[in-house]
């Protein structure tokens, strides 16, 4: 095969077997790589009723079709599973080196099932794959684990692993790559449930391309365009996602409101973080260097260095939790990386807990004496430790925001502003709420929202897209294009950019119509004559399969909801807002060829997208149990404890 390696590594940890299988050529053509391959695998093999933390669940890693080529910004890896955090499709897209190394080792996808009897790690050294005892690593944080494995297996290896959060089945746990890069939506807990501590990789090969010289010329055009792009050079390379702190209206105190630029605390503004910056770094194959390397100046972790403090950490662990101390935010970012926890998920869950505490719905008897006053940063840092160790009130935070509200009961769910278990804020009916409702992993800003709204930057390409009518005032029309672009980025291994720009997400976007440039690159790489229309259909096919997967987990049209604050929700105006939102959702269904009453792809749409098996499976399933978050365990049944970082 050209473009792809042609190999899927299948790992059964229960049996201790390793099997290399040929990548199905038709599946590769129809789903490309990354998110597409993983979505197809999960739909085919993880049905209704599977426990996300049980051995039947799968843990899928897939590289992009254009990863490990000369295309820039191509180092993204997709990690997918049935999420223990949300109970639906749970995927994370992670940078660092793993995607490139995995593909250079010769693998398009790694699929892990079962559970080992004791802790293990995998070693992939090109063709050689082996499973090793990880007893000496269990209980260690991700930073220490990575250092030990690099020392053991030599410089040049990539290490993906979990920390104590994954080991303790904390539902907010992430897959961590190269210490600082995170794939979230609870995948780390799935590693822990399988007793899988780490994957160590070394790859020295290179994927074969159909027309290497032609591909090289196109990738050179893309890089030259990026090098001249004003937003990449003046914003992404200088501030990274910190740009958003004073431009994207971060949430405040559990989404009580969004902070306009003039209300963002001076010490948290995008330029204020330069005080702690000691260098800038980027993922493999990236020249933009959107991430900051920082040093904590004082406090308990004085002198400690961290990497990639993003907008989401400042917003989710900071302003949305009422914390305005930059040192505390840096400390919590480092704790999350070392323990292996998603900053968005733990931040949103703590914000909900703080809201409930300050409203008197819970008190010190529930929190175990922790003071969850909004401004109390010290006790919030302590709560991060307790969450990872599942100690006291941290055992409830470890379940995630939706499950926390369920466990607390009473009015708690009124303040849990979520869509399918994930939170991205409270907005009036419009493009943002449409994007959050239809995102296949729950409320999300990276499933097309930022591109569709056109507000994240003033990149020149955006003006051209508006002039061409691709970005319009019609939220449904714009949202479909935004979804396609971000889905395709996830399949080819492309970074969407620190400030979520069209230029980053879609190579050669300026070349012809929206998808013609990518189609040309795929043709040069694979030898398959892709067209812009074929590329669009790849994206639509993946979206339909993901939506069908979620339907099998109990998701219905009711779950494409509009989060509202309770004081507005229970008013005539609130009801009108929900009606306006659902009208947008149903218009989106119609444009995508979905049944407006079920929100699922019709038989005709499945036939057009060459996924008749999806329609057949949905028809055979019959009535399914309605989604109500992930399947939970008794709180006393979880593993607990570990060494504090």
C-alpha cells in the first residue's frame, strides 16, 4: 500500500497475544486513518451494554494517512475508546512524537482488548513487539515512568503511559505522550482497567508514497504558505492558545458568565504568561512552536518546569473555578500532566463542585473539610491530589461532572451544564449550541465549532472563505463545512492549530475549492484518485458511523440538548430558546441526510456513504437502554492511593 503502512497490530492482553493483520484496503480508502479507522473499529466491535472499564472495551490508537510524511503539522495521533467519562464515543487527539514513531515502526493502528493479570507495558521496536512486566512502574507518575523507560530502552524511543489517575480508574484520566501531551475523554482509565502501564515505541522506517516527488512539491507549497501566514507567525508562534484568554471569553465560576477581554484578570491575560516562559516548543514535524515551556517562580513547586500550559488550563482550572492565581494554575497543570488527568474534565468537575458548595447544596461534611470557596486555590490544589488518589471527596470528583451530579442528587444536575456528559459552557441558541449538541463525543469546541463561527482569528484565508460563501450567516451550512474540515484533520494526522485556524487544519485550503488541495495530496500519497467530493464523503461517513455508535450506547435526539442556567431554563423565554435550538438541530439532520425524528442516518444516506452495514446493525438492535452517563461502580470498589507527586 502507498501512504498507509498496511498493518494493524492486534493485542489481546487477556491471552497475552500479539497479532499483525493487514489493513483492509477498502476500509483505508473509505475511512483514511486516525479518527476514521478508530470509529469504524469501535462500531464493529464494541456494542451496547459494554462496560467502558471492562475487558470487552477496546483501546484504539491510529495514525493519520499523511503522518510521517513531509507534510508539516502531521504529528497527531488519535486515541479512541468507549469513554468511561461519558459512556459514549471517547476520543482524544494527541501531539508529541508517538504518531510519527508508530507509523515509522510500520503500524497504521494498534487495537488493544482484554486485561492483563498484572501490570505490563508493551515494547514496539519496528517489527519486534513484546509485552513486559511493569510491576516496578505501577504507582509511578508519568514523568518518572517516562524517564525510567527511556533510560531502559535508549534515547530516541517514544513513551506513552498513564499515571496514578489511570491506575485508580479515575474517569478523567488521560493517555500521556512524552510527559506533556494528553489524549483525553477518559482513555487513561481504560489503560488502567487493562493493567497496561505504558507503550514504548521506536520506529526507523518510512511509509512509501505513490508519487513522492509530487507529494514533496505539494507539502512544500503548504509549508511556504504557512511560513507567510500572519496569524501563525504573529499569534500562534508567539502566544499559542494563550491568545484565547483575552479573545475567547473564558467561563467564570461554573459558567456563571463569560469574561469579556476587559474583565480577564490582568495576571491571567495572554501576554502576562510571558513572565514565566523560558522557551517555546512544538510537536514533531511542527515549526510553529505554539507551546510554552515555563518555570514556576515560587511556592511549593518553585523551580519546577512544565510544558504546554494551554488556554483550557487557565480557563478550566482557573477562571471557571474562581481561581486567579497563575502560580496555582501552573502547579495544577503540572500535577495533571504528571498524574495523567485531563485539565478540562477535572476543571469542569471541580467548578461544578464549587458551585454546589457555594450554593449550599453540599457542605464541609460532603467535601471532607475542604473549603471550596471560589477563591481558595490551596484547597483546590489539594483536591486535585485527592481526586487522583480517590481519597475522600476526591473519589466523587474522579467520577466526572455528570456522574458527580447524579451521585449528589437533588438540584445538583441543574448546575451541571453538559451535553452528553461533557461541558463547554452556556450559550443562547445558535452556532455554538448546535456545534456542542451534534459533536459526537459530547460538547466540544474541536468538532468544527471554532472554524464555523469564524471568530477565533482574522486569518486572511477566512476572508476568502467568506467571499466564496463557505462561511455564511447560516449556522447549519457553516457548521457542516467546519465539521468536515476538523474530521479530515483527525484522519490525516494534521494539527488543527493553537488558535484553531482553517490554514492549520486543512492543508492547501487555498488551492481550488475547499477540499481539492487535500484530495490532490491524498492522490499523490496513496495512488487513489481522490476528488474533493470523495474527501467530503469520507468525513460524512465517519460522522455517520460515530453517531450510530452513540445510538447503540443509548443516545437519542433528546441528548442533542441545550444547556441552560436554571433561572432561565424554567421560563417561557427558556422554552422558546430550546425550540429555536432544536429547529437548528433538525435542520442540521436534514442537511446531512439524517432522520429528523431520530437524528440517525437514513437507509438511503447509509447506502450513499457505502455503510449499509451500519443501517442493518441499527435496525437489528431494537430498543436500547437510554443513555444516563457511563456505567458506574460502587465507590468503594475502585483502587485507591499511590505516591503523591
